[in-house]
C-alpha cells in the first residue's frame, strides 16, 4: 500500500502511479482554489506576526534577590544529595510580582523537594533578619530635626500635668509579686495622689505588640526592647509608667535603661528579690508544679537563666514586706526624687511650697541700698505689731504664693473658697493676676491650679493714711518705732468689710475674741500690694537668731542631708509625752525606708491669750 505524502517527502521517492489522474478541465479550478487558500493563510500569518509582541524576559532569581543562593541554601540545608534524589527537581518558575528592594521574593518549594528534609530554624532566621533591620537606619526618617522643639517644652508640660514622666521597671521571677504590687500601686497613685499611670505587662503585650514573639532568648530580648520603647513614649508624655516583665537578661534591661537615659527620662529598676524556695511555696499559678512535673520546659529561674540586677534603684523583698509596705516604699522613692510633682525640686526631700515657688522677698546687696534710699521719698504707712508679724510671714515666704498684702480679688477667693486659683507658669496668660489691681470684669481663662489660702492676710489703714497715699505708685511701711521695714508697690485701696471677714473667717461674731477685736478696731480701708523687705525683720528680744526664714531652713535641712522632715509645734514646755511622740514618729519614718529623717521642733512663744 502506498503512504500519504508529507512536506518532508522527496519528489523522486513519491509513487507517481498513485497520483490521481484528472482531466485538464478539472485541474485549473482546483489549483486556483488552493492558491487562494495559500494566499489567505500567508496574509493571516503576516498579520499575526505584525501584531505579536513577545512577553518580557523573565528576571533571574539573582536579579530578584541578590542573596537567593544563601536563602535557598539555608532552606535546603540538610537535604540529601546529589541533586534531589527523591524527585525530579522542578524547573524554577519566574517569581511574580517582583519584590522591591531590600526584600526578597517568598521562596516556596514543592513537597517533592522538602519531603524528608529537616524543618529550617525559622526563629533563628527571623532573629537574624530582625537584628539586621534594627541596625538599619533610614536616611529619610528623622524624628525631630536638630534645633526644633517637636514635642513641646517637657518641663512646662510636666508642670502643667503636675507630675513627671518616669518608667518603673519591675523585674523578678514568676510569683515574686510584680502584678499584685503594681495593681495596688496603680490604684494608690490614681485615686489617692491623682496621678496619671499606665501599667505595661506581659499580658497586654502578648495580646498585641509582641503577639508575633515566642520565648526564645532573641524573642525575649525583642519583647523587652519593644516594651522599653513603648514605656519611653509614655514617660515622655508625662505618664508614670510601670513595666512588669520577668526580663531575665541583664543586657536587655540595661538597654532599656540606656534608652531612657539618652532621652533624659527617669528609669527606676525595681527588683523583687525573693528566694526560689519561697516562690515554689507561693506558686500562685501552679507553674512551678508543672515545671517539676516536666510539663513546662525552659522556665526562668529553674531551667532557664535569670540574671539578677546589679544596682537596682529599688529592692523589694516581698517575702519580708507586705503589699502596703512595698507600695509605700515605692511611693517614698518617687517622692524623694520629686517625681510626683511637676516642679523641678532643688531638694526632693522637702515638699514643694503651695504654687511650686519658694518665695523670698528680702532685698539684699545693692538692691537693698537702692530701696532704702528710695523709701525716704515715698508716702509712709504705719503698721501695728500684728501687721509687722504678717509682713514677716509674707516676706520670708511662709504664705507662698502670696507676695504682698491681699488685694480685693484674691481676698474674695480666700473668704469664699479658702483657696486661690493660680497659674505660675502662665499657661492661661493669668500668671500674675493676683498681683494686679482687681478687675472684676476680666474674661480671661481662669488659672488651672488651686492652692490653699484660708486666712485673710490684709493691711488695714485709716482714712488719713488713705489720703496720704493718694495716687502714689509705691509706699513705705514703718513699724511703731518709725523704722522702714518694706516697700509696697502699686497700692490698691479698697473698703474694709470687717463683718464679712469676721463672719467668714470665724463662723461667728464674738466681740470678746482677741483677734476679732483687732479686726473691729482697725481702719476702714485695706491696702493691697506686693512688698519687698528692707532686710530681715528683727525684734531685738534675744530670739532673732532662732527665727529662720524658709530658705535658711531649707539650707539647714540640706546641710543635715535630710531625706525627709517631720515637724512638731508645741505651745507648752516640751515634756516626756512630746518626746515619745517625736521618737515614735522617727521610728515609723525609718520603717518606711527613710534613712535620715530630721526633726523640726518649733515651739510657740509670746502672748497667746489673756
């Protein structure tokens, strides 16, 4: 039998006897038809060739990921050799889409290759990549340009908040009491001290910020790093931030400390130092029992390391201290460092004065000489003995933030609210409104802070003295011996409403009360204004050396290196009962952790009653 012809057949080998024999009349139309079909086919091929665009060349793996060999080598490490004996290696596919630098395309190998190979150490690869990225600094990422105040004045912010940002880093083994103590501390700082507090612990981290981390050494270190970065942001915002993490590695905790130090933020490492045998007995979550039963491996302090702090700011032996005692010790440390006040304290051992400002109105040096000369030309205002006493109280800073005899507006606040609203930092533009003439129609925003000011400290004057003052811009205050004691500037004279002061100050009107008699017998006008003392007031009674000003006392407490001061004021001669109370107060303060509490004994002297 013959065969079908193909395009590869040679004409000479073709069996011509098998060709159909057609008449000449039929060959011409057939050839025409075939010729037309060939022409159409050629035209179609030409069109397709013109329209066809080849796909772009597939990028090589090296172009997509320069270190692809290292990545594949790490993935295939440990697989049998030579090349894929268990299955035919697939032809690599072109990864798509192309990943932007510096990331590499995801490498997925079929099961035919990975079957039987050991699983790669993913955590190690992730840790190495994380470490590499942490060392990478983005050239265009700048938190704050040099010389620019991006976050506002931190000191002013802390003053406005009435507290300073700080991170308390609680570290210790499981069961030491970190959660119990910080929960109580948080409540005390919020509800007793009115502070803003936040607590960062393993639970709220593991459910969010560190949800992707495990418990390998590198993951634990990364957990501490994230917690410290978060805590520093909270602290910079002025929040008292508590971090409660076992954080077993010393280097990780030191890195957290360095981060805060570099940002100028306080960092107090708080070590809960409890013996392991005590923790095993406590075992509040039953974890130590599971460890002993072999149900938990790599448990910190048992079969995983814990590196104790070398120099923590606070040490709590919670097996020797109650929860309340531990909390008190922490609060004492915060107070001693001035962190519970928004003001920067020169001596944190001493409570800041009301308003946060130490007032000292005693002129010194060349200023004193000029003021004494000036006082000779000013209208004079005579003072009673009680007025001299109040002048001393004001000038030496005992009535801070008061800087002069009360003007009418501040007096009304004292009578109706037993306090003032102030703004020493001028957040509302009302920093010194108490030192200006009273304006009952001012519409400025009221100051944000309130300080105790329950006693009306006023200066009564007579009708004659009121006329003498007239429109003077300043007056000189004299004692009964005619000695110039102070200069009062920008005087404000207003009506002395004696009955209102008596009723609101004493809650009753008793004509026989000694001080009510002083008010009732005083002048019909009050003189307000800020004062400057022409030297320290002296009485010449042999006791002046014991009358110390506020600043003199503060300097003495600093010289004695007091970490707190406790005061007793006695009217009668000191006796055994007083001595017992003083010694017991000192004992209790030392029990609370104070090392050098100093007693300030202030006996009252002079006339008190008939």
